């Protein structure tokens, strides 16, 4: 015991020193904890930039489904915008051209056909005379010869009556036979709303794949007017040989657009419409002239068939196209061949209106054929007989509004 007593003072002194050190340490520790960290490291929950500030590139806003964006033919530095959730358009910018939107040039595609619908392709620039509201215009641009075509297939696919769907698919697949390797084709179906099945492509297998999606219809509605306005809007910036081939009944359930509004859109467009009726085949096989499937009355009346036929003829006429009403399936391939032949051999005219007023009004167009003396042109066949011909062109255009 005597040997341990000398250590007690040392232990007491060491304990007092330790207490004093601990008493002075917590205030400094607490103060350091309140200061913000000086490290450049970002939180682990967000993006981890390598150095410097984080710069976020804004994404393009998607437009609402009711006002889908318009697809345009691309220039060399401007790709075609595609619809949200759809396959991008496969377009080769080297194979197409665009015209400047700063010019007042008006393009008019003209077809000259005989009584059998066969195109006459032996005409020259001097044989065409253009009138804008009755005033002669100078044709500044002229083109002819075969060229690739850009086609949007508009297919009615509503859950109304299964024979309609059968005819729609048969007519759609038949169109594949007239597609050339350099043609651009898109497939759009509609019932209550429009749906892009295949965007513009030169691959025939992709066009078939789009048609293969038409197996189970979703709705019984058939909003034809809205669908036609949608595809015409997509085609308005496409230049060259183009058309809408509409495989439809011509009936409409409750589109937001009225018939008169649709006609105005058709007249303002420079895209010809070629309707191919799927109603004619069925109506001629109905003894009473009435067909099942009308939402309001339970049947499609004979008057409905006549109204649909008149609507398709009027739309085709206003746009510079032609309506087809096949009564037998064997007629459909020939109709498609005629559509393709017309588009490939049509004449492309362009003029700058002498009336440069930007009034936003509709201007009436007229195309005439003349000889070298300015008289009405007479066309003779190989037997020396006069050939009756018909000029197919849109009947006017809307001037820009300043």
C-alpha cells in the first residue's frame, strides 16, 4: 500500500486536464457543424457533372394529341419531325427538294387524260395556259416525265360492320403492288381519331407491317372529316408528286369539322385526294339498298350511300384528284394502277400571280390547252381521229394573308 500512494496525485492531475480539454472541444465541434460544406461535389441523388455547372438542354415540347404536329419533307439540314411514340420517318434528304416559302410561287399539278382515263403525256409547256381569276398568267416553272410519288394512305377502320373491315384490308394490300422503290408511303388509320401506323418510308415491308396492325378495331365511330384534315395538314409542306389515297366509306359520324369546313380545307390544299370507296361494293349487293351499321338508326340508308358518294366526288374534284367506286374486287388493282400512272406522268406548273395582293381570299384557277396559235388544242390519235380529253387540276388556291 505504501508503494501505490505516490501515483494518486498523478492520476488526479491527469483527470483534471482531461475534463478541461473535453469542456473546451464541443463548442468548436458544434460551430463547425453549422457551417455549409465547401466541397464542389453534388448530391448523389441528382446528375453528377464532371466539372463546372450543370447545363440542362431543354426538351422539345410535345404537342397535344388533338393537334398533332405536321410532318414536312426535310431539307438537307432539317429532318422530318415524327409523332410522339411513332417510328421516325426514314427520308433521304438527297432524293427530295423543297421550295422557298418566301416566294409567291403557286404550284399546280395538272393531269390530261382521255375518255378511258389514260394520261396524255406528249404535251409541252407551250400547250398550257393558266388563268388566275380569269387573268392569264405566265408559266414560270414546268416539269413532266415520270417521278417518284409521296402517298399517304388514309384507311377507315372502325368497329361498325366486319365486311367493311375485310374490304378495307383487301383494298389496302392491293395498293402495295403499285409502290416503286423510290416512292414514299405512309399509312394512317382512323375511327374516332387518327393513328399513324407507318410514317413515310420507302420500305414496302414497313407499309405492309402498318396494314398488319389493322386486326382488332377499337371504336364504332368514323370521323372521316377530321382524319382527312389531319393528313392534308401533314402533306402541306411536301413537294413533288403527292396524293392522299383514302380507302373509306365517305360517311362521317361526329367529326369536329363540318362537311363545309372540310371542303374548304381540301380546296386550300395542294394535295390531290383519291378516294376509293368501300361502300359501293357492299351497297350494290344489298337488295333493299340499306346496310347494317348506322349508329343513329341501326341501318345505313340508301340516301346515306348517295350522300357519301357525292362527298367523295366533290372532295376529289376540288383537290384535283378523282374518286373511284369499284363494284367488284377485280376493279381495285386497275384503279390503283391508274392513280399511280396519273401521279407519275402528271404535269407540274408553277406561276407567280400578277395580283400580288395578300388578301387571304380564294382565287379561281383554270387550265386550258392551246396550240402554237393560241387556239384550243386538238389531239389526234395514231389513226388520225380526234381524242376527247379531260383536264384534271385543282380549281383554285387561297392567297396568303398579310
